């Protein structure tokens, strides 16, 4: 039960709509994003997941008094802009809902890396604090390359390059 709050013309919503339908899930469409209605809609339709951008995360934290326990919501995916680790941790501590950071582009079928959803609480917090984009997802290869297309070693700077059948 996926709560779609981002515009349908964006690859994020398109990708999630298609993947949710393929697994027999339910899509909850919103006419537009509304901070004041977000928790109400999640509760009313028993959403189990949502995808947001960092500004929405901030909005929900500012209006945290409107939150009612929402046992159905398992996680929220976040991306599309730089994510602030401190705010993400505050969201988790406030609402007890994991915010899972992902990385990708419109040109790469949206997501090519993500924080694993099944890690324990301590590891999750450590990954959030480090502001990681997670590990490479199935069906692609992610590497940092130099100007001659040689793969760089860990912690070396270069260009993010992606290959695989998802492109």
C-alpha cells in the first residue's frame, strides 16, 4: 500500500506505481502533497510505504504534533536531493519509522543504490549518520571512475558511473 505524494510525471512516482502494480499492491494517489493531510491519508488507507523528498521530511517534523501512531507505515524512501542525516535521525527517533535513503537518476530507472531495509537498529542509525546511499541494487554496476574510465578505489574522488541492463 504505497502512498504516492510526489508528482506523477516524475520518475519516482512512475517507477513506484509500476512496481507496486507488478507485485499486486495498492497505490494511494493524492491530488497533491499536503503536510496537514499526510498522516491522515496514511492512517485512513493503511499505507505501508511512501516516497518523499527532504523538504517533505522537514515539513513532517515541523508538524510532528499532528502525528498519530501509524502502525501500518513500515518505511519511507527518500531521495531526489541531498538528505540531512541529523534530520533523518530525528525523524526516526520522533516517529519510529525508518527513512531509507536511495540514489539514482531518471535515466537509470530511478534507483541504483539504496540502504538495505533489513538491517538492525544500530546499523541503520550508523548508516544514516554516515549519509550513505547504500549498496548497489540488483541489475546494475556502480563505480567511481577517473577521467580515463579506470575504477577508483574506496574513498577516492571521481565520477559516478552506472552500467547494466537497467539503463
